[in-house]
């Protein structure tokens, strides 16, 4: 057993300070009373708060002692609620600024100690598999690219701390490309601890990745907390595509599989015309690469903004119908998307839509171990707070999306307006809903039923008589928009920023002649 280092002793001392009570500051008092006012019991029994906090029943405004909230003191409809949506605010109720700074320092120290003691006999097998549990994740932020899900910054920061040297590479990191095919998922599972590689191929001594060897890289299509997407051209064929690359290497076997689930679910819906098509996927140096078809006409959010949040009902029905086809295909594959929103709906050259971003999608019935998060809270179903992750959640998200497109209203992401909608109370939206046809207004209300069992399935919705006219159309609902974009692009002067300039593998190697293997 190795002797305690100075760093480990400092860590223990910091831990003691962390556990000692911290005086309540005015900031934490204000936060506590603000939360109390938001979540306090309503006098109207029909509109009791969605989230009840028993810890606030006996709050005394003049009390000076610290009041702590136990993880199990809040519930939803009598069932334990997920902490993720309220974790930031709840934790701030009993933490002052100095506590937060100490906590951040403590986390950094812990990672540093693990790194410094990497060669101790007791720690050597554990240093590359720090557990990052699902409970530590917070819901994705709203500003998310079409190709990937955003995740909380704490999770990203922790993943970026994990860096492995070439001489001490864990088994879940490979320096040669491993192509992830449909067959791979048939032969291997989440408990597999081997990566099948072609032993005949030698490792490139210069560590030039498969991506750098085989593709010319164009402009960046988007970037998220953990991934970035590039417009690419394959050197051997000239085919263009979008390639999504993870920013940080895998942190362990479970983290690796958690990311591979996105690939498997894309393969499951590969035959759907309304889902983004996958071309290939591979892992190398601990990074995941996903090559998909290119949808160069932006997202439904782009179209919504272009139209100044005013869309004709006929167009809305057309969009709704195509999204429903995609959702039905996803659900038929026993997958739940969990992150449906306008920025995750892509538009192809024919004006049709493609559902993208399967980053937090799950296979149903859900195994909580592989659930990444709840998606964008503006569109999320209320049952996700009860950890009821299933297909009806997508129908609810579609209802929120339809409400936004049809009324042009900004959707709430917190507070009483957010709760009221989850209770089926659309009082704040009634004025705009009254301007719609009864068919569209009733459809929105039907999708937003608070009971997931009562909500219609995608298959049932596709049989609705409202889609008779839409089914006869042979054009994409947004074809006129695509034609407008093409006209504007033809008339606009070409700038360096908008030219399709590809960097070749040779030019990238010249920029970085000795790239790191990771």
C-alpha cells in the first residue's frame, strides 16, 4: 500500500471543510424563497403544483440556520422526481459562493490526484474508468445543433480531464479505425470488453486518422458541447456527406457504449425516408465518427425564423405529416427519440424533412442505465420527470412543436407557465389557438394530453382524415422554401466564407505534421 501523498492529504482536508456547515448567505436565502414561491401549494386543487417540496412546508423567513433539502423530499404525483431539472437551483439553496468555489476546486483536485497517483499499484487499474453516472447529467441546453445533443458543461469538463498517453492506452481506446456496422451490434453488447480489429493492418506510425486520410474537410456545419459536424467530400468517390466527430475520447467502457447507442439507433431506422440516413460509423483514438447524408437546406427552426414565425396551416399539416411518418418509423423500430424540436428537423433538397440528432435516443423498453437525459425542457413530456421514458414522450414533444409552429408563441421552459401546459391547461395559449381551425386546435390538445396512456400513437395519427389532402401531394411541404433559398444563393455574391473550400488530408498534415494520437 502506497503512503499518502501531500496531494491526497490536502484532498482529505478539503473534504472535511466541504462537509462542515456553511452559513446561509442572503443570495441563498433569496434563491430558497424564490423557489418556495414558484413551487408552493396552490389554493386551487385542480392546479396543484407539478412539483411539491415538503421541505418548504415549515420554512421560517427569519430562521438563520442552514436548511438542507433531501434528495427525496420532492415528488411528482406521489412518485419520486428526477433531480436533474432542479439540481442547480436546489443545490444553490444551501451553498454560498465560497462553498461552490471549494467544490469546484475539490473536483479538480480529485482528478489531479488520480492522475498523479496513476502508477500506484492500488490505483493503476482504476484511473481510466472514473464513473460518470447518469444522475450527474443535467438536461441539454436549448441552443443545440441539428446533428447532436448538447450536454451539461460539468459532464463535458469531466470528460475533457481524461487524457491517455500512447504508452498507457486503456483497452477501450484503439489507435486503428474500428468500423461500427450493423453486424457489430448483433455480435457485441454493452458488456463486451473487446474491440474487434483487423490484425493484418499495421498501425500508422504517423497516427494519421482514417478521417484525415480518406476525406477532404469543408466548412463546419455546427458544433456542440461534445461533438462537431463537418461538410466533407470522400476522396475516392467525390461523394459529399456530413461527418460528426466527438470532441473528447471515451472515458470508459460504459461511456463508449452510451455513445454507440446513437449509431445503433440510426441503423435501426436506416430504411426510413423521414430520418437522417447513416452512411458509416467508426471509432478511432477513442473518438466516435458518424457519417450521414447531407441535408444542406438547414433546419425547421431556420425555416420558422425565415418566415418570422408565421406559417400557413396547409404547410403546417404537411410538415406534421412527414414528421409523423418519421416518428412512426422510429417507434416501429422500438426506439424513442426524446429530443424532437425544430432545430433537430432537417430539410433536404426536395423540401422534405428528416429527423436528426439521435444523441439521447433510447431503445424501448428503456433500461435506465442507458438513458442520457430528458431532452430540451421546452418540448419535454411531463412523465420524463418520473423517469417514464417511452414512445408517448415523442408524441408530447410533437404536440409542443406543433403548438409553437401553429401559434408562433415562444414556449416556456420553466416556471408556472411551463407547469400549466404540463397539466393540460392552455389558458395562456387560448387566444392564439382560437385563431386556428378546429381540426388543428383539437389535434394540438390531443397530443398534449398529460396522460401518456391516453395519447394517440403515431400510427393512429397517420390514419386521421385530416391527412387525406396531404397524402395526395407528391412534393415536399417546404419545396418552395428550398427554391427560394436556391434563388437567393444564386443572386448573392460569393464570399470566401460561403465557398465550398475543402482542406485536403495533405494540407491538414502540413498544418499539424505530428498529430497527437488522441
